[in-house]
């Protein structure tokens, strides 16, 4: 059974940093695109960053230069390093895995990030 379990969220002051982790099971990174999404209250879920099976990364314009997505195949974990956090980064952050033989789409339960001004 595929599982995505996020951790690392919390409360941080503006300008601070957080590193989110997504521990996965039964995900082969080379055939999945792993993504971090976020959803703020009253807003649609949006893509923050993604790392393709090839290792190519992409970022939303709103976080470019402040956020880094990475993965560790040995630990089956995907990370989102967030620096220079802003109050507008406050949201629930979700880990996502898309791909595999059947074009699967898996989600984690989310982790809350709150940035105080």
C-alpha cells in the first residue's frame, strides 16, 4: 500500500526557515513526479515545487529562490526546504506522487505551516 506521510510543519516567524519531509512507501522515484502543493484557507490548492523522475525540478514563481525540493532515494523521502518564509506562505502543505505504470495519483494528509508576521 502506497503511503505518503508529511512532517516538519509548524509555526515560524517571517524570515525563518522550515524543512518539510515526505516519507514514502512503495514509490519508485524514477517513475514518479513528486510534488509539494499547498492550500491556504479559502484558496485553491496550488503547486509549490515538483521533482520529476529525471530529477528535474520546477517551482512556482511565488517561491522561486526561497524553496528547494529534493529527494533521497535511500531514505524514500522527499524534502521541501523553505527559507525566507512570508506570512503568505501560510497553508497546509501536501505531498503528491504522480506516475507509475497506471498513472497513479497519491496524496499525503498534509502538514500545517504557519508564518507569523
